[in-house]
């Protein structure tokens, strides 16, 4: 059974096609600059040269058609016809309190996603465009949605509520939702497999460290707490996001700098974090390179970044009353041995003994980077959110074939 996974943005779209009998990726690619006459489609098939096509793609419906044309292309395609696609899975950032698990798409699901536009104005509308574009091109194919927030719906009120008037929660659902849930779901399961233990008995802190970054406390297989909040701005210092700060800074800065609310929001989301402190880049690789060349601002940015990750790990270990493993994942977490070393060197009180030779290994496989006698294991586990979306979509269609046939 072939499952197409879609991650739609406002002007871009990523896709992967899975053969679920083997869970192999048959093809993958992306469409960039949607809405322009010079849009770019990039298509990849294993062990074949990348295909790049520039053309006019004015909307997501046309983008999906271009993707389907490429997947069935006589020379570059991997399918005989579009009928070979049996289901489509979508990543949707915000499911609010309405969704605690992945679901097949029907009219009620689409209505709920639209109701959440205010909570994710940059993401959910774009995801809906992707869903509608697939409906236009594959009207009879069942679709499923996998929500970034769903995994965190197991958090207790003491974790997800803010200490503000409760009327704001009741009226506007202002609370911690957390993100990167699809990654945490996949990585927590994979970590348990690697450790050879039941996920239901583990206390994990998973650090999803990319340009956007967060930590989560996973207690007995469920999200207990996470660093991102109502939006992805809260928590760790990130590539361009500030992370935690005194909320009084916002009105103070607006007043002193004569900023609009939109300008202040842009400052915190797009002009802060590593970029602001280093003055060089939001890319950890470039910050580390500058630090190694003696740049003091880059060094400070790196130290602040690692320090905040370490603080969250310590807090979550206390919150769960113990810790079995720390797991690094996502682009920076998987690839920066320098950052992992900096974070772990301040966690020896937990009995962590980093093995530098193991930490320095570059690999696409899950691995342990602590010594065999370390009381707490530190793992590097590559995430695979697309595979989890494909698995959930496949499961839903197989388990609910009748619902899938009428879900449109």
C-alpha cells in the first residue's frame, strides 16, 4: 500500500511517498515559491540524480498536480498511475484540545482545524490548503491528519495551565500545547526499542534541537511536560526565537522603541535567539565555526543556548523524580557533537559519563554516547516524523476502511 505524506506551508510543500509493505521511501521532494511564475519542484528517487523543474505554480492545487505528474512520470516516476496512491497523510501543527490522536479527515475535522486558525495563523491555514489541494486532485483517496500538538494532550493541568486568570483559559483556550509532538512520539518509541525496555517504564527527556527547538519530559510513554507553550515561541533559545523571557519586556520594548505589536512579535520570532546574540547567524554550524575562530559573541550565544537546554533537562529530571535517558534528536541535536558535549558536561551530578569517542561519531543510526557504566544513558536518535505520519495514516485506513471510504 502506497501512502503519500504531505507537509504544506504557505508557499511551499514537501512530500514523501512510502511503500508501507516495506516502509521504504519510493520518492520525495518539495515545491518552493508557490504563487510565483518561477516555482521550483525538486524530486528525488533513491540512487538517481535529483530532478529540478522550474515552472509557474500559482496555488497548492497546481503544486499537488505537479507532484502527482512527477510521481507517475515515464522517466522519473515510481508509480504506474495516481490510482496507486491509496492514502494521503498530512502534518498539521495545531490540533488544540480537539485532537489527542491522529484522525481520518472528514468535514467535522476540517471545521475544527479551521477553528484553530487563530492559534496557528502561519501554519494551519497552509495545512488546510494542502488538504484541499489533495481533495481536488485525488477526490476518492482517504486522507489523515497527524497533529504536532496531539502527543502533548496527556500533560496534566499542573503542566499545561498558566498562572493567569482562568477565564482566559475557559474563553480562549490559552494554555500550553507544545509542539514537535510527532517527533517526540517517534523518538520515544525508538529510544525504548534501542534500550530494550518497555516505554511504559521509562523516564525520558527528549531534546528536539533544530532551528526551532524544544525539550519534553516523557513519563511512562506519555508527555508530562514540554518547553514550547501556546505557541512555539516559549522555552529554549532557538535559531531566531527568543525562548523564555520576562513578559514585561514586551510592553517595555514596545514603549521604548515605538514598536507595533506585529513588529514586537517579529522581533521575538525572527530576530532573536542565536542570530541576535551571535550577530552572525541562526545556524549553529556557523556559530560554532565563529566561536572556534575566537568570536566572543558567538561563544556567548553558544553557551547561552547549551545552558538553557541543560536547565530544562535538570528541571524535567526533578519533575519526574528521576531519569533513565536523555535523547538528542533533530538537525542540531543529531549532528552537533560539540553542543551535546557542552550540555552534558554540566550534568555529571546525574551520574552521566559522556564517552567522547562515541559522541564524535557521525551516523544516521541510533546510538549511545555515554559510557557503559553511566547511570543515565544519553542517546542520539534520528527523528523520522514523515514515517510516523505514514504509519498513522496506514493504520487508520486499514483499521477503518469504511470510514475512509466516506471521509471526503
